């Protein structure tokens, strides 16, 4: 009998069916089987791609975390900024100290002052000043930018001389016009003024004066403070009129500036003044004092 369903294992194996090539077609050789090196290269490329993708994923994770943290910080309420601190005053830099005078320079200055005083001779009256002050010139060091302040004591005695302040102010202006480099400024506060002016009823008759000035000065001759006392009544028992008060005021302002007495009655600085007009000797003497430096004018051999 014929087996219509033969066992496939008993059937001959058939190869793949090939398409018949046409006469005009060229025969294409089959592709060569892949080599073992090519397989390894393909595997390596796949692994490299996987590593790159993994690295990128890890890098993106911290960036996302930082972005979320920044978002949380930005959205959180911020405290109000503190108010700006007030600017602190900047202390000015300390002024440079003047170099101390050397003994040689001090000696030269004293010798020059002594020479000028000697050459002035009788044109000035510094003999009494140098005798009573141990040859030391006394003067103020202030200038137009640093005026000498003057204050008047206002009390019952001052009211007895209604023209007193006006007279004394005129005396200040008369001396102020000289080229001394000093000026006066009247102030109301007697506790801080450089010069304090007060009126008293009368000096003792034996003193034979109608005014007195006391000045304080340092060892260099620089005047620091002054007190002027003016009498309402003269030594003759009569009240001073405006003309007499003007003579006394001119005389006492001269003492305030550093002058001593003159032996010539034509000078304002005569011991008992006879005039209220400055003489040429008054001018030359006070100008010489303020042209020279304050201090001793002793010669080198003294």
C-alpha cells in the first residue's frame, strides 16, 4: 500500500529554494558572514551608549533637586531687611604737630628781637615793659579769624555810666584799626570771654587811678585772659564824664593788648592819661610788639 502520509523524517531534506537568475542579471555574491571582531565592536558600542545614558540620568537628578530647593527658597517669605545704619561721623585727621623750636632757632629769634628793640630806641617805650616782665614781650596771638572776645558785666553799678559801653567800644575800634592782626568781638557771656569789663564805684584815693587792667599770660608771653575795672568816680570824688571815660578806656585797652606805661604825657599810655588820641610812639610801640614774636628779647649775653 502506498503511504499517503509519509513520515517526514524519511523524506529527503531539501535546501532553500533559489530564484532562477535571468540571463541578463549579474550574479551577486552573498554577504560574508560577520567576523568575531565585528561582533565585539558592536557590543562595545552598545555598552558605551548605555554608559553615556546612565551618566546623563545621574547628572540630571541633582540638578532637579537643586532647582526644587531654589524654588522652595524663593517662594518662602523673606524677612524685611534691617534699616540702614546712620552714617558715623568721620573724625577729621589729627593736625600735624608743629616741629619744636630748637635752641639755635630760639636764640636767633631772641637776638633779632633784641636788635630791633635796641634800634627802635626812644621811638618806642618798651623800657618799663621789659623791666616789669623780665624782658618778655606780651601779646595776643589771635588774628582776624580768631578775634579777642570782650564781655561787659551788667549790674547796678554799670547803669550809673550809661555811656560806658559805647565809650569802651570806641576805644576797642581805635586800637583795632592799627596793623596788629588782632580784632575784637563783643559777646554777652562773661564766663567764656577773653576780656571781662566791669565798673566799680571808686579806687582807693592813694592809688590815684580811675582804671586797672590785669592780664594773664604764659611763660612765652602769650596773653590768655584779661580783666578791666573802670571807676565810676575819679580820685577827685567827681563822676567821670564821657571825655574822661574815653581817656581811661583807651589807656586800659592798651594794657589789655600788652603795653606798659610811658613816661611821656603826650602818649595814651602815660600813667595818668591826658589824651585819648594815639601818639606816634603809641603806634610804633604796639606795632613793634606785634611784629616780633612773643617771648623773651634778652640778648645772648644775658
